[in-house]
C-alpha cells in the first residue's frame, strides 16, 4: 500500500508535458561577423570566421547590438570578413548540429524591408522562412512567414521541387515591427508528421504530411535554420524546445463549391463565377493544358458568391481551369479540371490610370500610401507603381490600387512616381508622373 501511494504521488508530481530546451542563442556577442558563406566554403582556412553553432551556405550572419542580422542584403559574394558584400539577398542559415527531431522552434524577427537586385529579382516568396528536418538540400520542411505577397504557408522540398503542404494564408508583413514566430514539427505514431506555424501566438498554417506530396514524410532528425530572400532581417531569442501538447491539427473541411460557370468570355479574358456554401476566399488555376501554369492570387476578402477575372489569355484557345475555395478557418476544397474557349478578336486599347494620392509637390515621410484609379474597356488586370523609373512592390490586382511605400528606406530628396496599369490583354497605360519630396529617409 505504501509503495502504491508513493508511485501515485510521484506520478502526480511529474510534469505532464515538460518542454526540454534543446538549443538557444541570444546573440549576446560583440558586434561583427559571426560566420558567412566564405567560412562554409573554406572550413580549414585560418581566415574563416567559424561558429560552433551556425553555418551559412549562403550569405552572412552578423551581430549588431546583441541582435542577429543579415546585414544589408546584396548579391555580391562575401569574402572572409564580408567586407566585399554580404550576399545576404540569398541568406541560408543552419545549425551545425543535425540531431533535432520533434521541435518547437521560436524566435523574434524584425523585417526592415525587402530589396531586389540584378541577380535576385523580386519574387512573391521573398521574405523570412524557417527550416526544419533539414536532411540535405533536397530534403527539408520550410515555413514561410514574412513573404512579399503577404501570405504564409508550409512547404516540403523533395528533390528540386517545393510542394505546398498548406494553401497560402493571409499574413501581411508588419515591416519595422518585431514579431514572435514559432514552428512546430512532430512525428506521429501513424508514420505522419505534424507541422504548425504561428506568428505572435496566432496559428497561420498547419498540416499533416502523410506522404501524398513529394514522397514519404521526413521523420527522425535533421538540422534547423532560417532563410531570407531579398529581406533585411534581424532576429533574437532563438530557442529550440521539445513540443508541448499534442500534434498539430489537420486543416478543417473545405467549403462546398457549386454552380461553376464561365461568363464574359472575351478574346484575352474571361470571368469564372461560382458559389460556396459559406464565406470563402477564392483562387483559380488556369492554362492551355491541364497542367495550368497560371493562377490568380487568393482573394483578399471572403464571399459566398464569387467572380474571378482571368487575364492574359490567347484568342480562340481552349483553356483548362480549376477552382479552389478556402474557408476562414483554413479548410480548402477544389474542383476537377474544367474548360472554356476564348473569343477570337484581340483587344488593343490600353487602360487609363491616374494617381489619386499623394499630390504633386508634397513633402512626406515614413510609410506613404500611394493610391491610383484605373479603368479599361474590357477589364483592368493589375496596377503597379514605378518610383524613379523602377517598378516597386508586387502588382495590385484589385481596387483600390494602393501600395504603402516604406519611404523611410529611400534617400532624402525628390522622387518621381508613376502608376502603370495592365489590362487583361496585357496592354499597358501609364499615368502622368508626379514628384514628391521625402524627408526622414536615409
């Protein structure tokens, strides 16, 4: 009896789901270079800045004021001390250890802004990403949290291909603000792997890898790390623990898609209309073959009645398309392959576009909303912004055609702005230029 009571008391005293700390880095070091791609390529050199914790296959890992950062990202190869350039436009950071299995990876990150270069043009996926179960350059999990296109998702790299394990979730980037990111990866008893991505305590994406995409799930151990693409990143309080609680839940049931039809078919555009049984975000893949190759962005708002414009089509051509819908809780459903045929006459009329705000001659600072108005005889596909002759940011596909320009990253002085509109036939119209003066920049 005494032994039984002692065992019961011991069981009650034992934590139910204690988290063990596997790795930490507060980046409490002297300012300067920790390690870089040159050290990774020259591990035996006396000039190499080698870290016992980190390795950088690409880019440079530095410390500034007790905070880890990428340095100012550029596309110049780094030398032994990264004085020739950081090459952090393609930033790849991994732990030297490769024995991390079930993990909860957490860290603070500050995205100071995105860049683009001659060899690293702007891409939708530019931003900050977390890597887990890295078992080689062709085998790892990858969670994108601060993407240029304002989405978050979890991917799996198998061979040379990235497979989406979740649909893109709306996750606008809070540039210039610290965020708390957490990525949880855990093996399940049935042979699957659960993955969940959080930002500031909010679940952004979750998946269960059952081997349907890219082959068998990556179980066991591997390295962990961070990636940055065209992103000026700072990070701190990097911490790896064993996960607490149960595995991440699978995505909920997707909306029912009903009454799909194509209306307003023109020579270079068409509109897909359909309904869902509850409010949902919409997305259409389309192309001249069942492999598609083109897609619309996920809608910014959720509806039950959906109309999605397809643009850039070829006249008198059979197009294949597939409709997808995503509920507010992340459930996704899709139709099978469907087809329609475009009309034969081409549209040659460019759209009209004008700048609504700011006004010509204004002096401004900080984050500046740029607002344009556009119209077209068939349909406006997108509007982009040109600053000093260079396209800045991603295309805006739905009105209002607004882009928030981080002018605090620009040089002080005068800058010329133009709005560029593209219609569904890829005709382009350009607004009258305006000139503004920036203060409080670099």
